[in-house]
């Protein structure tokens, strides 16, 4: 027998699979998915078995390839671990990823199998548990013997009172007793105290259990029953914001895990996981694993191994959690399935929704997509019958959808000293502060100002490495407020210049707005208000981002100012007002999805208001009065927006009526990048008619130069690309089903 393997070495990027003989000692012991050690050049490398083949296969290859005839087959050295290292379905998934997303099989497997898991079993952690076991006579004798050791005598006296019917972990005991480890070890050596080792997990579920009891409404009960009992395997759970989609996930998961199965619950934002863990613990217990890219290597290894062994029944995580090896997967839930963060921007450029659907087909697991604003393609598929559509038309409990008002910023009376605050919004904020209620202000742009320019020559300060204006940021250092200019694309920084580099004028000003500027204006308007800013800058500065939200949820802040992160599923029951500072951001980008993106953001942000007993109100400020996306978001009417947007998409043959592929060429030399793009576009147009393709471009990317490199793009529009993609050179980035075409 032969084994076809993918070796964990960069050579596999070029030559994907290698053949090895299976020695007699390993006959019958290898499976697809086994981890083996193989001779590779002068080294020994680990590899994954991706196929088992009869030896005649090699003879057939040799017959058709003179090069293969010169190769002498070598034997596999050893089986690293008994059985399959990864389940068969993940190996099949790797082949699908490589084929559909046009990447190497090696890259597909590297996405599925983290590097740290190849190093073998993780080292278990343990802690010492201290207990007290002496009777009164033994205690008296011990204390007598410790006359010359006052520290030991003091600790033993403390233990005789505090540990008499109890035990305590060593670390907590030393803090509580005010002792040190040397004193404790001396008492353990004399057998005055007892000690035993207790295994501990690296990943502790620090989020408290949510004690709130929730009773499903009729629509939730019906949705749960359909997911459990229906013959369909794929569902879209479509419900207004606050309709209780998460509770349906949890009740379905409870029934499936009680049968011994495993479930994966994906969220678009890492900061959301503590909130979800609290709710999961109430319904599903503590066999919960959390997975995301910020975990330490040892923690990732432990979680991966425990999930693979079936010790963890529930996985909560971001995008990459979909690849965890679940031997008995029963369901995958994708919360807020419309979110762009579910799309990977590095090869393989997969969308987790499509990966989850493939896993569902390979394993028979149920797939539940949930959203109040599903992707247009997802809702279209539900209407076509490819997904079973389950509706939650009302908010859970007694909560009502918020009242929404649109303010025309071009006509509205502005607030002196705070240009982007209409008087209507300021009065609404003042009213909430008086009532002790909370507010959220949304602006999808961070920083203090979006640009700096010269008032004399009009020159804007641009990034030296990207074709984009630098954003002004303010921060506190050693008690003083500092300023710097920051590129949001490559991360480069520079000090704010004293004069214009173009004309030497000293009249430099900052223009535009960002979340920092909004916070500064609020502090001027409401000096007593407690304001919290939540954007990628503030989250990066915090060791524990959830503390910002927990602080707000406990009523320790009055106003949140945030970017799109605040739209992602947070349940904040005391919020009664949402203010959208400028709804127009992102609305006029040269991208056919721009309207959909703005509609989703506005609807989701509005959905944070009035989620409990307090009625909610939303004020949307805009310069685009009459815009369809803004108006339908204000009406919270997804299906009306969907019908109008779908008609436009059909007229221009955009998804869901065609598939897209984005090709990007990147080079520090502008002329070379342009020339390569022109050559490929011409070649593609020669074949476009015969392959029923439309070729758009080449054109510079929306940001033509990023990190010192020029980006040229070609967009392919059609139904099928299998015949053309294999002939596109490896120097091109290939993005199947791109979300961003700008």
C-alpha cells in the first residue's frame, strides 16, 4: 500500500503531495488523517496522510511520467499518534478549500491544523490544594514544637481555624493567611498540613453564569422544533434585533449536547464571547471551550486536544473555530452571519459561511445562520428554498422596536462648538442624562480628525507609504495630551508637523471627525457625563475589552461612543437612546455592496436601543436625505430594502445572479504592476466570450498604494471559473466571492 501525504514543510507549497510506502509494521494502522513521520531529504518531517492507495497506482504514474520512474519510493518512518490525528471530514474539507479557493492543499491544511498541535500532547497544569487534618491533641503538640518558628506557628494556627472543614488552593491560602511559600512547605514537610495536586485547565471560564431564567415565546419554540425535527439541514433564523435568536441557538444546543453531541457557535467579534459564555453556562453547563486567534499557543493546543477528544461539547469562537476537530458534530450556529469579519483576507480567502455549509454536508450537522440583516445572497437562497427560513418577527419579552427619526444635517440647527451635533440630538442626550438612562453614539470612523491640511496651499498630509490621508489621533502620556498622525492601513506614525512640507505655512488645521473628537465635544457639552469610547484603538489598549462593556452594563457610564464594534450583538438593557452622528460614511464608496453595508450597520446599531423595559429611540443624522438604505434602515424594513437592492443587483448581474472573482497584482513598481494587469486582462478578454465571462478592469484599487506597493485589480463576473483560474500565475492574489471589490 501507498500513502499520499502532505508534508509540513514549505516545499509543499510547490509540490503538494508525496508518496510513501507503508511498511509492514504499520499495515492496517494508518487512516486518512493520520499524523506520520517521514524521511524528507536528509531530515525527518511530520506529515498528514490524505489518501491510502494500492501500490499499482505508483506503477500507473511511472508509466505516464518518465520523471516518476527515476524516483525511488521511501517508507514512512513512524506513526506519530494512533488513529486519526484529524477526522476524515477535515481532510476532505482541505481538498475542497484548495479547489474552491484556488490555494495549495498545504495552505488549506495549515488553516485547519494549528502549528502548535503538531508538537504532541500538551503539558497538563496542576495546582496544590492544601488541607488541615490534625486533631486537638496533635495540634497542641505541633504548636509546642513550633515555639522557635513563629511564622510556622502562626500559619498553622490560622489553618486550624480556617481549614478545619475546608481546603484551599495554595495561592489563595498564602494571600488569605499573609504567609509565604517557605513557611507553608515547612509545615507540609512536618506533616502538619496535607497537600494534593489538582489538574486545572489553562482556559478558565471567567465569565459568571447568567442566572436570568428565560422562557421562549411561541415563535422561538417553533423555530427550535423545526431545527431539531425538520428533515432540512440548513436554516436561516431571521428575526428582528432583540428577538432572541441566541436563546434559540442555546436551546437547540442543549438538546443536541444532552444526546452526547458537540456544537460550534461562531460570533463575529472576540469581545462578544464573555457575554455569550455567561448565557451558555446557564443553559449548557461548563463543558465550553473558547477559541480565537488571540489565545496563547499552549492554550490553543489544550483546547484543540480537548475538543478533539470530545471532552468539550460546546465551542464558542471567531472565524477559525470552524476548523476545530469535533468527532461528533451535531450543529453549527453562525450568529450575525452577515458580518464581514467572517471572510478571511489571507489565503485561503474563505468565507466561514461557505466552509460551515461544506462541513454540514460532510458530517450531517445542522447549519443555522442567524441575523436581523442577513446577507442579500443568504436571504435570496432562503427564498429559493436552499435554506429553510425561520422567522422571529417580534422582540423577546415585552420589548418593542425603537422609534427612529432621521435628521437632515444640511438643514438642522447645529450646536455651537460641536458642529456634528444637531440640537435635537443634544436635547435627547440631556434628557437621558436627567433620567439616569444610557445612550450610545455611533460613528464609523476613529481618531480625532480624518485629515490635516494646509489652509494656504490646500495640501493634505498623506502617508508616505499609502495613498491615503493620515488621521489625527490624541492620547495621554505622562499626564499630558499628545498628538500624532497615524495611517489606518499600514500603521505608520509621524509627529504632527509645525509647518506645511509643501509651502512652509504654519497654518495647519485638522478637518473631519472621528470617535475621539466626538468624545471631546461631549465632554464640553456635558462635563459631568461619564463617557466610554469603544473602537479598535480603545479595545487594543485594554487587556480585557469586555470590561468596557461590563462597566457600561453595570451603569458606571452614561454614554458610549463607538465604531462598528458596538453594532455586533451586544445586549445592553439600560440603553434608551442611539445617536448616529453621520450615517453617510461608507455610503458612496465605489462598491455595489456599499448600500447593503450601511443598511446593515444602521439597523444593527439601532437595535441596541430599547431591548428591555425602557422604550428606545434612535436619531439618525445624515446629509443623504432620501437615500434608500438610510430610509429603510430607519423603517427597520429589511424585506423592502432587500426587494429594491435585489432588483438593482439583477440589472447589473451582481451576486446572487452571478459569481465574482477578484484578481489583484501587487508590486512596488507602478509600471510593472500596471503592465502585468493589462497583459492578463487582455488574455482574459480573448477567452471571455467562449467561457461566458465578463472582465472588468484592470483598475487601481480603491487605495492604489498600500505599504509602499501598488495594487491593480481585475474583476471577473460569471457563473463558472474552473477552466480559467488554473492558468493565472501564482503572483496574482485570487479572491473567490470577494466582499470588497473596491
